C-alpha cells in the first residue's frame, strides 16, 4: 500500500473535522446502494490521544491512498446545530473527489454529505456500465432526495451524533458540473420527481444546465449561486451559465466569474496530479489524463489551484451567510471578492 498526503487544509480550521464513510440503501429503487462520505464539525481529541488524531484516508487507486488534509477518522461529532450541505459530484466523479472543499466547509461549521451516483461515477465509465443521460438525471434527483431523507429522518448507517448536529431548517444543495444539475433539478422538480421543499439554497460550481428547459430553470425560486470559470471548455458560460443567470428567480441570486479558472477548478483533480508523481508504476495513460485534467483547473500564470479553491469556498460561504445567517464575516468577504483581480461578482 502506497500512502501519500494531501498536504495542509485549504484554510485555517475553525472546527476540527471528522469524516466517516458509509452507504445508504434505497428500498424504493431496487435496493440502490449509494456510497456516501460525511464531513462534520468534530470534538477535538486530546493532544496525547494519537489514535483519535489519526487522519482519515482516501483511496485514490487500488493500493494507493492519501491522508486527508484536515479530517480525522470517525471522531465524535461536536454538539451543535449546523447547516446540511448535500454535495453532488460531476460526471465520472466520486463522492470524495471534492475532499478539500468538503473538509473546508465542514471546518467552517457545516455537515457535508456527498454520495456516489451509480451509473455516472468514475468506475462506471471505466467499466462501460454508465447509464444514458435521462436515466442519470432521474437517478441523481432521486439520490439527492434519499440523502436528505436519511439526514432529516435518520438512517442506521449514519452516526447519531452527526444526525443530532444537523439543522433541518438550513439545508443546501451544492454540486459541480452535472452535480449542479442535481442541485438545481432537485429544487425545481424534474424527470417525474417532485421538487424538494426543504432546501433553502443551491450552489452550482461550473454548472451543467443545458438539458434543463427555460420553464424548469424558471421554477427555481430558492436563492442560488453560480460559480463560472472563464476558461471552462466543458460547461462554458454561453451554454450553461448565462441562461440560468437570466432565468433563476430566487432572492438573492449571485454569480461569481473566475477569469483564470477551468472546469476542474473546484475538484481535487489537480491534487491527484501532484500525488501521481509519487506513485510508482502508475500507467502513463493515467498520468497523462491527470495532467491534462489538472491543466484545466487554472492558468499557469494566475492563481494556483489551491487559491482558486479558496476563493470559491469563501464566495460560497459568503453567499450562504446571506441566506442562512452563518456568521458575521460575510460582508467583509463580499468586499474582498469585489477587489480581487480576475474575480467578478454579480448580485441581485
């Protein structure tokens, strides 16, 4: 087993972070199984409790894992009442492919739950078992409903301490690329699945929305944030961001444009490319894929990929602060975003 390290957390942690991995079963969909990861504010272990201070680890490839940047392995949840963020991965993604961002959000004070979407995950595409787009979209919306139901009404797979720490009145849907479709379609109601009325806000990073009709987008009345990468060749603004920006009806609705960022600006792919350099006998085709994908995270002479992530986390939290009243720092972050070169913030 090759064990690597993710390095430092994206930003200083306000809370210790715990992570657990488990699975949810949907009895209404032929026992569909969703692998899920949960990040949450955790009780800080004693300095001399080395076992409790063990970092959680993520398996990148068979036989290759990396130690988390900032999450401990299964510590008790910190008592409190924290917003729930349900995160949806993009096409060919994985539930932990946004670990740095999910850990950062948990460290700021949220319970973050990310599930695999069987039929559209990385392994499905590698094995040729992926599903068609219509089936994928039906599945994704139903997956989001399952995760929210488990977090609100309880599920034996989830730690009781984590369930008790969730504020049922502050639920957010968040996603990247096709995961943004998951978020927006779940709020709007799509593919025969009713809209979810408990969600208070939606956030889409480098969103994929082109299969959503004007009427569907126009049904979204919840506050929304679009994070748009100026160098995105997969979901460019003219096909996937400009139309929802014109049609979304929630108050407030924000749009953040990142001039130097690409499609993978929010994912861990650039981290994987760095780690791959330390993996012996990794096939060249895998190295080349990771390098090409990482190059799509940011421009070489602009912000680093970590800095791009930091901007996006700060923007998302500032937006959520206006909706959920998270902390007192949101206004200052908005002012800072307005001053940053290459970052455009629009609000209405």
